[in-house]
C-alpha cells in the first residue's frame, strides 16, 4: 500500500463528497486507501459514505473529539507507506500524485510534504508558512484589511516573497494537506491531542524538524481548498467563538513548546 488518505470531518458532507470524487478521479498508478473519521456529524455524512463510497473505511465517533485525536485514530488504522492528512473541504486538481511518491522515495531526508493550494475562486492560498509569532496571529486576524494582507510581514510569514516552482524547505505546511512518512510516527510520535483545534499542524512540523528531518513545500501539485466554510460562516456564533478560543489556546501550547524555534525569528 503506497498511500493512506486520512480525512477528519465534522458536518462537511457536501465538501467531503466532492473531495472523495476528486481523489478517485485524479489519483492514478498508486495503490491507496481512504479512511474517514466522522466527528459526530449530524448532516448525514456517515450515511453518504456507506451509500456512495463503500470502499472508504469509516470511523464514526459519538462526539467531536477534535482534529488531532481524530487524525490519530486514522493514522493508527492506516496501512500505507505514506500517510496523507487531508481536510474534507479540499479537492484534487492535479493528477501527478505518483510524482510526489517518487520525490519522497528519492528524498529520505524529507519527512513531511505540503502542496500548492488555491481557493474556491482559483486564487493562491498560503499553504506554507513560517512558524507563527504572536504578531503573525494578530495580523492574520486583520488580513481582511488590504494593507495588512499585502504587507511585507504577512507575505514573509506566508512565504510569498519567494518565486519558485521547485520543492522548497519551509518551517511548516498547513494541515489541509500533509504527506508524512509512516516511519516518522515511530520516531516523532502522533499528533498532540492537547491541541483541540489548530496549530497541531505547525506543532508536528516543528517536531519533525527537531528530529533532524525536512518539511518541504512541493508546488508542482495543486489542490483546491475551500477553507472550512462552515467554521468561517459561524465565526460569530457561540460555536465559532468556542472554536476561536480553542484556536488561541492551542497557539499558547505551541508557543510554550517551541519557543526556541520562534526565538530565531525575533
């Protein structure tokens, strides 16, 4: 088994349907499996998978355990040489996934890889980033302001000051698409389950780097990322405020764990 595609989802049925269709349409010449962990969705996600995607391995939780615990469930269940952590609100655009596997096989120093991402209206989305300082978190919350979004600080954080179509080592790639070697989990461990929502992706990349391996951004493969429409639509609701609190709580944990890496950027 070359690849295990692991998707954690919560009330993202329609996004998930399109994601699964794109995987089956675009991935060729690779033996793969798909594992979906449903975090107690109430929108018919489980029924959709059972009805329309019988090959998909479904793990159904009776509560929303958070992103990291759900992803760890799927990692433990998976069998591929490479594990892809993928968000439900993504779609594969490129067909050359076999090239990524070849690249990883030829680059044993690379433990974790992310790819180019575009938004629903085909605009670039910052998939690779520097480890976030407090100022980066604040600026990201103010990115609706054009002068902040286009500032040099934001572009540097989003690694937009480099113009290259070749693989590039970066601090971290976001968890919407993280391809990880299976043996890395033995050396580094699983995702930090104390991070309920957010920064588990940056944390894992930091741990990979501290173990002496590389994190790479691979721009020759593209996915479309709808960027959690449900969460963004409800950001002012009670659920949204709770998620925002969880997000900052996770960042605090990240900051305390990896202050040594952050200090290099100050």
